[in-house]
């Protein structure tokens, strides 16, 4: 079961103005974030000094702007769940550099962005992952697949013609990345050891191989023809609700 909704905020909104729907246990809110317009200014009330510090490490202005818009949207959405001003959302970093909330908030999140689209997954569990990729040519897809896909995934991709190959590979890759992020390992765990397949339906991915080692549930998220995304939760999910946020930053 999926539900969709749209929340729009404009230039210099009240940072607590994003009012997300109630988030039940077992539910995942998958926020699609528009990063195509606007650019936050230094006095933007939603952004923290750390956001600007991190943004200034980007070499290109386009990447800097997208990072700031994604970070602004992240803080505004989390502020709505937590009932805090956006700038005071306590984002910190865990093992392997995964962002998380400091303190016992009982809320997990993960953010990914590619091109002008962000994907933010929020749930009442710490172990959640999200990934989104823009559908643009990237090297030789079959060579990439041999380096990151399991033998079973490679065999499935061998049956896909060239027309659908990139989309099939990115479906597999986003699901794999979402699972790795949910586990909190990043690429420390070899991607080829995580078998997620190339189909978009919700699936259960066993971790480890021994009884009781646990599992992650992963599901592809429809973005549009230009983007492919996925969310994953360690231990499972019952409902994924897809929401839209038109993240317009302040502009002159």
C-alpha cells in the first residue's frame, strides 16, 4: 500500500512549517525533494553553520547549491517530526560516517541526492537507508555490473537488452546502496555480497547467511523517467508512503 501527498514551502519559510503526516511504527515516509530551484542565503534560518562548512568543500557551485537545498529540506522535514526549529535538529554522525540524530528521538533517517532530486527516508527505527540515481550514461554498464553485482544479479542483467540495461542496473544498484546504508556499513561490506536482484518489487534480503543473522527489506521508489530510487529498513517495513517536498530556497 502506498500513499502520496505534496507539501510545498516557499522562500524563507518558517523552518518549523513542514508538518509531516503521522509516522506509525513500521511505516516509512519516502520524501522526494525538488533540488532544481532556489539557493539558500547565509541568513537562512533553517541551516546550521556546519551545513555551510560542508557545502564549501564542493568545488562546483551547482553541487554546493544542491547540497544546501538537500540539507535544508532534510532539516525542515526532521524539524516537523521532532517539533524543533530546523537549525536545532541535532544531526551527528555514527559509525562509517552515517548521519543520524543525536539523543533518544526514536527516529531514523537517510538522505540521498542525485542531479536535481533528493530522496529522504524517515522511519521509527534507526536502521534505514535510501538511494536515488539519475538515469544518465555512466561508463560501460556491464563492466560496472561485474564489479558490484552478485553472480545471480549479473546473470539477470545478461538477459536484459541494451535498451533497458541502464535502468535495470540502476534499479539493482539503488536497492543495494539502500540496503548497505540501512546496515550502516557503507561500502565496507562488498556490494557483490548483497543480493537484491533487478526487480522493483519489495523484497527481503538475508544478511550473513546463518539462521538468525537478520534481514533487510528493500523497495524501489518511483521517481520519474529520469531517476530511480529505493528505500530499505533493517528488520522490515509494513507501509511505504511517498511524499513530495518542493524545496525552494531563498533567492535574490
